[in-house]
C-alpha cells in the first residue's frame, strides 16, 4: 500500500517548517493543506482534538501531533535514508535535549522581540541573543549540529531563521554582528534545497509579522 501523507500546516509556522524539512530530507511526497488559524478546519479539530493546533502530520489516516514528535516519527518510519538522530544512545539523548531547549526557548524569546516595547523588549532582545550564543557554543566547530550532515537539532532550529528579519526590523537588532557563527550555520543550511525550498522567504515572513503587529495594535 502506498503511504498517504498529509500535512496540516500554516505557512509562517516554524513548527510546521520542521516537518516540511524532514519530509523533504527523506524525499517523501505529501499533500499540503493550509489551515486558517482563525477558522480551523473540521479535519484539524478532528486530528488534533487536544491542542487544536498545527502542524499535524497525518500518515495513512493516523495523526501525529507536535512537531518534534512528528520529526522523530518520520525518522523512525522512513529509516532507510538520511537519519536525523545519531545511532549512539548518548548522542541521541543530547540531540533530543538541544531540540527540546530550542522548543522551550527560541519562539518565546523571539516573540518578545517583536511584540513588546521598552524595557520588556530590551530584556527580550538580551535573552534572545544569549540563547543564540549558547547554541553557538554547542555547535562549536561542526558544520551542523548533526555533525557533517543536517540532523535533528538543525531541523528543529533552522526554521526560526526565516523570522530573523522581523526580529531585526522591530527589535532594532543586528543578529549577525552579535552571533556570526550562528548566521554562518543558518546560511550553510540554506544551501541545501531540502531546507531552502521548505521555508518561506524572510521578506514574506516580515510582511506577516507586520500584519500581526497591526492586528494586535503593537505600533
């Protein structure tokens, strides 16, 4: 039986981008269904009744929710090519730790940069740069967090790069001057078509952030 793979997603979501990259890395064809988060489809509510959120990966009618869980699922099901996680149990645990760190820290810190003002924004900017510097330390001299190849942590982290222009524009930041090694890593990732073709352009995301600021009355 041919695999039926569907992704319920919302185009600017860095969490959805993780699954898009993972599917591209494995060469898996899938049907993409764009969700309106202000008017969620019956399919989304049926497939993720607990959180009612995107992204949801649907494989042969069965839903897998939460992006990092979905990326691990893709790695385990299509395990004959491009492994995301190392074979060594300790290294696997470390990769899961750093992906979890990214999950808990990056989005919320980035959000403070473009949704707040004054002292709160300054604190958010400092927190955001500190997180990136810590990640630079973990990257070390490796080309990717996964070593010589893109791995689980790279897939978890690189989608947020497409939001950086928004953070820089509304946070008055120059991320490259603060974290050159991080930006060099991101640009290296974007040389891979599986990544660059799975992620929207920074200008398009900037437009989305601008619209959201108007919607929330942040000006």
